[in-house]
C-alpha cells in the first residue's frame, strides 16, 4: 500500500448540507492541508470564500483531479453522483472519502472496491457513527461477551425529513443503523424483510420498518421515519444476561447497562421464603472517551493515508451496507417479501 507524505493535500467536491461540517473538521486535522473546494453553485463557493478566503474555489472539480498537490478528494455530493466522482478520483490517483451511502447500487460499489485495490488507494465511507464513542463502547460489550448470547437488537432513527431528497428514508436514515450493526456484529444478515410507506411524498418512502435476520436465529428490527418532529437515535441490545440502551442524543449517560434483575419465586420453598420479591437489576453507566465522531473520522482518514494501515468503514464495508440497502428496497417493492443477502458472494471480494 502506497504511503503519502507527512502532509496530505485534500480537495472537496460538493459543499451542500454536509460538506461544511466535513470542511470544518478537516481544516482542524493535523497533517491535512485543505487546498480547495469545487461546487456547481456560485453561492456555495461564495460561502467558502467568505469563511476560508485562503482556499481555492472552482466550479470544475477536474481542476483538483489534475492538481499534483491534491492527494485525496472528499466527495459530499448527491448519492447518484458518488459512483462517477469516486471512480474519477481513483483513476486520477487520489484517495477518497465519500459520504454515505458509498454509491446507489451494488454494481457501482463493487467497481469502486476493485478499482481502489487496483490503484492502491484508500477509500473511506462517511459512516460517521462507526466512530462514535458510545457506539464503540456497545461494540466492546457485545464482542466481550458481557451481555451473554445476543437475542435481538431494536433500533429507532427518526426526525423530520429533508425538504428535498433523491433517496428515500431507507437510504437516508437507515443507512446509519445498518453500518452500526455491521460494525457491532462483524457479519452480514442472511435475509431481510421490510415495509415502507409514502404519505406526503408520492415517490419516496418516508417511514420504513425492516427486519434483518442473522446467523443462529439472531435478528434486528430497524425503524426509520422522516415524519417525527422529535429527533430519535436509540438502540436497545438484548442479551441473555444483560440489556444495553444506547441513546446517542443524550448529552451524558449515552450508554446504560441493565442487569437481568431478580425473582425470589424461582426455586422457592414455603419454609424458606417469607416474602416473594421481584425487581429489576442494577443499572450501570460505563465510562468511555467522549469526542466528536466526525472530527475523529477525518483525523482517522488522514492518518490512514499516512501509515497505510487497513481502514475501518472502508470501501468493502460501504459495499456491504449498499448490498443490505438494496435487499431492503427490494423487499419493500415486493410488499415485505423476504429477500436473501448473498453473503458468500461478498465474502469473495478482496479485502
């Protein structure tokens, strides 16, 4: 794997809703030199020049692909453009960070995985919550076995939808929870079933429920909605010994561990039990490092380019998330029919 110099030159394509957050974060990352921003809208470029007058701006992103001082491209555009832009950046010899989901099709995502390997360039997909301290504490609890054998996971992600979107609520919000699940479990679901509803928008699902079934009978229920005025980001993880609630919107105590409780009726004998009692177990709030996940992700991308180590949330993970998204969308189109996820085929893709 090629290793870049100590300073990584970075340029942006797209400065819409999420782009300014990425730009703010990368400007502050040690070892990163932001060189410029491209956007088709003059107003967005004026926005950049006002806040970062030292940056180069251009309506033509190809100027940055041809610039030898640019080592990496950050793509923060509409989903339908991700494939073409990521492909162009890789062919130009640039590393790539692309906002989620990586592309709008499995075929496009697979081509990006293969091209990144051929070009020996890094691709990081902006699955921001994979870098959350709370999410990684839950991963530690699951993989460390503290919860016992997993029973199921229930995840809810809701807020008022964007005024305009080219993708539905599944590809917008549910993408986050799919990436979190793959991060926690380290495996793809065997099959999915899902339903979606359209109330205000006639062309896009605004509410969706999905059931993802994994090996050994484990499953996860996902609920995503654009119709809720109160933002919700909750996950309940149920194990045979303990249960965990992860609430990413809480300012403190984002993760709580619940013991299974007690019941003195179990195995009780009349001569030994004076009073029957039942109650919940202790609640524990584990400590973990608090930081801004997006800033962590941006720093991780730059250090990954420098040291050449394998990346978390790389192009392969981006492909796996898109594969699950496609299966959910197919199930919705078929009114909830079960759709299998071909994990064996994905397992054959080079890491």
